[in-house]
C-alpha cells in the first residue's frame, strides 16, 4: 500500500550498493573488528587534508561575512578564476559565462541530464561506471549500458559505442574513470570524437537534435607515472559545441565535503543548467566559493599541493599493485591493472568456484567479497556495484582512506585468506 503513495520514479529508484556494503562494514567495526575499508571514494583528512591555504581562505571568507546567497551560476570571482585555471593548466578557453558553479559535481551532472534529455531519450554509458544508471532513471532516460573489457582498461571503444549512437541523445563518459582509475588513450578518445562529429554532421543535415557528450573529468589532475589525460576539446576543438565538462575541487584537492564543483560548456546549455539549479538551490556556499577563487589564483600553492597529494596517492596505489602482482606470481588467481589516475586500483579476484578449507564453495562475487571481508578483514567494491555483470571478478580498491603504514598488513591478510582456498 505504501508504494502507491510515491511516484513510479521513486518507487523504482535503486538504492546504492556501495551504501549497503558500507552498512555491513560499519556493523563489523561496531563489534570491535579491525576492518581495512578500501571501499570509500573519499579522503581521510588525517592522511589527505585540504590545502592549508584553501582552509585559511575559507575561514577568512566567513570572517568577512560571505554568508548570504551567492550568484545563481556561481560567484563571478570564482568563475573568472576557473576560467584562468582551465586556460593555464588545461589549455582550455572558457569564458566565465560558459562556466557554472554548484555544490559539487553531482548537481551539475544531474542538471546536464535534465537540460539535454527528454523522457525516453537514449543515454549511452559504459559499465562499470559511477551512477549513470541512477541519473538516467531520475531523468526518465532510456539506458544504454555498454559492458567494457579489461583489455581496453574498462574504457569504451568506438566500436562499443557506434552501434548505439543513432538511438542516443547523449554519451556519458568519465576519464579518469571511477571505479577503475584508468584513462582514455589519445587514439581511443579521438576515434570517439570523430564518431560524434560525424554523427552530428548527419543530424544537422536532417535538422535533428545533436548527440552530446557529458565528460566527467573530476580526477583529471590526479594522473600517475607516464599517464596523460586527454579531453575531447584538446583533440578536436569543434567538440566544444557538443561537450559539457564536469570538474571541481573535491578530488584533486581532497575537498569532497567542501562542495565546490563546476561545469563548462556551450553558453546556451550552461544558461539552462543555471535556470534549473537556481530552482533547486544547489549552490555552493558563498564563503567556499570566494576561498576557492583566491586559492586557484595561487599557482605555486596549487602546484605544490598537487605534487604532494599525487605522490602520496601513487605510493599507495603502486604498493598495492606490486603486492597484488607478487601474489599473482605466487600462483594465486588475482591480478591488477597498473595505476593510471585517480585514487583507485582495479583488482581482479578470480575466486568463484574456489572452496575454503571447510569445503564451502564461493558461488558468486558477493560471496567472494564477503570471504575477503571476513577472512582478510579487507573490503573492496565489486564492479557489479557499478553496473558490471554479476560474475565480473574485478573490484575497485580505493586508497583515499588508506594508512600507508598498513598496506603490508593488508596484503599479508589477503594472502593468508587466499592460501585457505583451493
């Protein structure tokens, strides 16, 4: 009876699998168990505090009384600073009028869907990926998930996308990708851009609505080793007409709770997103905006912080990758993809069908997850939580809340758990 009191959309909205797993983990912690929680796509401020200067600017902004409503599309000072930041660090030219600020990237992704997608419009997105299924559901879109493969680092290829573009109004892409921490290669992304441009040339001649690209690059400043981030507009400037970029302070500056995000795109689309979000009231706090504007202008502080946080993240990712590769050399059914970007390592635990010393068979990935949680006191997120097939043996390992001094302990516990399987 209760289900009849809500909308069909609300009734059929799927809850977050990650939140469900987090509940299991918290119950164990409450019981006094030591759990190495590597599921969290966030930063522990004890290991990854926000930039000191940024924090001081926030405090100063509150002391100056920046506590009333901000501009609906973001404070001009911040949009000007973002424009300069993108020009200097990303070689992208966006005027302040082509930028909108919100309380993190999530409202901006929602507003992009809301602005560009009519009910039953097709949205293509790769899986595993973060929340595209939920944003599609919230906006009554026709979901077109594309299963990706380890061979392409779980990034979609043009051949994956091409059969579906005629039925789509938007392609939702993310690079560096949550959950994998992998990135598009130049040629891989260039081929997708060429496909989009070719499709839109056809649509122009037929007076059809364009095919747009939502490009979430919130982790782009966190690349590791020789990895290089590519952006559609870098490769093909004409993609600017069809691309909405999602970015912000939350990941590169470990400021997930500060809630300052921005989108860049064609002015007429940004204006419509502004109208939508002004009704929702999804503004970033004015003091945080003014502080972010001041901080982004301090190139030395920004570069110094990025060098440090990338070093700390890369140490953790590389240590886990080396550890998993050592386990693989010992003959265990595990693997990992070399770290490329973000705070994630893609780990394979190919354990379905294995049996414990007690004879219990691991029948599916959920049981594999629970076995690692119970036997190794270690939690990592199965890719099925991000839309991948239920039997996919790959997991997301996040280092944002990882104490680097505990990595060897985690790996020892995982090896001990693996040694009990046959």
